[in-house]
C-alpha cells in the first residue's frame, strides 16, 4: 500500500516547465523602470488553504531578472524613458480551490494557524476534475514612454499540476510564465526605433 501511495505521489508531481530564453543583447542600451508590482488580489490566499503574501515582491524579482537577462538596465524607478508598471490581479491554483477558507487569511501577529480547514464533502474538488491543477496568475501591465502610456495589456500565466500538489511552487511557475509572456510582448516596443 505504501508503494502505491508513493507511486501516486510521484505521478502527481509535474515537473516545472522551462523558462523561455531571450537574447541577452536584444534590449542592450534600454533603461526600463520596474516599480514593485501592486497587489490587486482580493486575498493572499491561492486556494487549497495556502497563502502567498510575498508574491508581488517575487513578481518584481522575476520581472527584473527577465528584462536584465534580455540586456536592459532595470531600475526600481517609476519615472524614466520607459516604465513598466504591473499589478498582480489573480493568483490561484484552480478556480474550484479558491473558496475563501479560514486558512486563506493571514493569522494575526503572534498567533499560529490551526490545522487544515476542509470544506464539506460536496464542496471538495474531484481528483479527476482537470481544472484542479491549473495554476493561474494574471498581471495587468502598462508601458509608458516619457510619462505617456503607450501600451496596456492583461497577461495570464499557467502551470499544470495535480490538485493541491505543490500549490505555492505551481503558482510561482505560473507567475514566471506570465512574466516571460509580458517580456516577449514588450520587447518589440522597447527595441523599436525612436521617432522624434
């Protein structure tokens, strides 16, 4: 029985998708302001009773890495020739796992959380429901040039896993996917020849 449980656990773990590479010289000479993303999520809970409060800071770190790896000089400034402002709107592991639970809220300082808070049986997600393992991160982004917004978009990143397995890691993987997609969409505008 233990062998079967171990095999099921190993089968449930989905390896992380590789990040999309970029040419390290493609944004050479570009200075890009990347202020810390705003956290526009209604709750820091990602579902499955998990809380990720540092996701905006992780998003900032991932954004800086993605654009500097492409050759840009990234700053934390919200002024400059180019500024990319981002808001973290959604971060969940499957829509059916996002019902607010007692454990989705951060505990008051100085207290510890109690054990897991399971919903009634009829509200628990099915292990065979394909949506359970779809981690989703949604970013709202706007690119400004010399203080004038020239582009806005909503970007969605995805990651696959088994239901409620590796929840935090999979949301972070979906965040990296969204950042890669954002970088790929913004790069052509940053590389475009300057018009006077």
